[in-house]
C-alpha cells in the first residue's frame, strides 16, 4: 500500500539532546513538508522541500534542521536550540505544485522530559 | 492580513443543524484551496478541494469568493460524527508552501 510513514509515534527526549524524526513516503511525491501542531492550535510550517537536495525554511524553522538526500525521505532533527520542542509533529507529501492535496503521516508526539 | 485566518470557534450545534465556517486568505494569486478534517490526536485528512467557485459533496459544500478572498465550508444536517477540527489550507506566497489556518472546532451534540 502506498502511503507516508512517520516514526516513532511517541518520542521522549531529555533537555539538551538532539532527536531525529523519520518520514518516509512511497507515493513518488516530489514535495514534502514538516509541520508542528501545539494543543488547540493549527499547523505551523517548519520546513518544506520541492525536490531532492533542496529545501526551504517555513515559518518556524529556528531550532530545526532537515535533509532531503532521497526523494522518499525527509527526516527532521529537533536540535537543543529549539526551546519548546514538546509538540505533535506531522509530515506530509504532495505532487509538486500548488494545486494538489497533501497526504499526512500519522504524526510523532515529542515530549521533552 | 494573515496568510490564512479562520473563524475562531468553537461551534457547538445540535444534530441536524446547518453550520458554516469561513476562512480568509491574503494571497490573491492562489488558485486552489482545501478543507481538511482533523480528529483528536490524529493527522488531518482531506475533506474537499476548491478550484473554482465551489464544490459540493453530499452534506458538505465549499464555496470560494475571490473578490473578498475567502472560502467557506457549509455542513448540512450535522451528524455526531462530524465533530472534529476543520482546517483550511491555502498555497502561500512562496512556491510550494502550504499554509494552514488555525482550525475551527466543531462539536455536534445530541
């Protein structure tokens, strides 16, 4: 089955540690996105990528980093510079272009302990 | 104006009611718009796309007003299962950027 997979589903991190969230898709989509969602709020864009080896900062990129070495994969690293990392992280992918829907993974719930 | 802004909600309506949400956007060049539904602690899923003046799917109608730069979602004959958060999505000012509204919470009660 085609889809987009995020792992892990739940992640606990100690303060000061970097952590990497995985996002893999087998939909042959060019575009991939990372969003953050805080309780009771909408999705805020962290980073997005329209093509392999290229990505752009979204609205809240500080404290995060990404890579796009393969079309299928778009991992997100939450660095120790992110002051408030506890949130629900959602990865999405779409066919390149503005007029197509985005498909989401099931999300990773990150908690700093 | 924010890139995307939705009615703050929450909306609490009885079963069978008709309810409508609005979403305003700032990018006048946007050509397509989307409404997503998100259940509690789940990922958003596409509900409807809007490419021209509107779209209808059963009890759901999405309309686009380009002159006033807003889209709306109308739900008729509300069901308990319609309770969720509804998010509007608009392509942003940068190519490939998808911007979500903050979401509108709908609760349908018996």
